[in-house]
């Protein structure tokens, strides 16, 4: 069973459009983290958001723990936002054992 | 700020060979991780370590050994490389909540 489901699997947008990425979990968790990865690139931490809403620049994450879901909103997308976005939840308590989703591949066109 | 380095960047091995991957971090983080990233399968946890000389198995530990002799370094050994195996191995370390990743070692087995 895939414990972390991400949707959509891929998303193609025009520059300046907003992107909405979704993540749902099969079990309850108290840690959710969003990452970004370019092809062949390093996994970069975007936001740690265990609950509620958290913003960093053009990124906004909303996590609703009781509904076992988290979203990542990218406003005014740019071509350089293209890449794969991964969400991860912690399994277990406070040891950071992350379970990752399969990712959403985002492509921003000019 | 700190950094995580992984060596080598590319590793080519022969079937049955024992191969060692190295990871160093200067964040002074206690907990470190090894993940395997396969195309289409996301990231899976191989081993983690919550302190020097501690080792904990992840979901994918069979076929691997790990070593944490110093707080700053965490090594992973592929005990017997499998023919046609191709994957990226990612090392990470953790603050209280967030995980930070190294650039990865790309393994190819001939």
C-alpha cells in the first residue's frame, strides 16, 4: 500500500499561473515536509509544516492533520519552478523516519 | 550554514562486488539517514543512525550494511552488488524536525 499519495502525478502550467499540489497520508502523522528536486539534482527542503498553514515566499503549505492531507500552493509560477515536488510524512515518533510520495512533476512553460 | 557531502558522485561496480558509499555532514546533527531513490519508486529508507555508533534498519536494509564511527560521518556498504542495478543513494541529516540531503551517489552495476 502506498502510504503517501501525491496528486497530480504531473502538471503543466503557463508561467505566472498558480500551482496546487496535493498529498494524502494513509496513517496519522505529526510531521510533514515538502521537498523539491531538479532532474539529477539535490533534494531541497522547502517547508516543514506539521499542521496549519505555513508560508515561505511564493510557497504556501496547508496541512490538515485530522484529514491526513497536506497541500503546497505555488503562486505566480516561474520557469525555474519546474522540477519534481515530493512530500514526506514521518512514521513513528520523533526519529525522522520519512515516508515519501512518488512526487508531482511540475513543468512551467513560457 | 552547513553542508552534506557524498563520495563518490558516481560509482560503477561489478556484479557481486562490495561497494562503499560515504557521507559527511558539518551541521553537527545527531541523526543521519541513507535512502535509495529509484526511478518511479520514490525514496526508501535503508538505514539510519540517531547517534555515533548507533544503527537502525529501515525498510530496505537487506543487502546493505552501515557504519557510524563518528558523529559527522555515515557510511553505507552494498554487500553484493546486483547486476543491472541502477539507483541514486541519498544521505541526509536532521535538525529537530527538518531533514537536509546530500547531492547523492549514482550507482551503476555492470
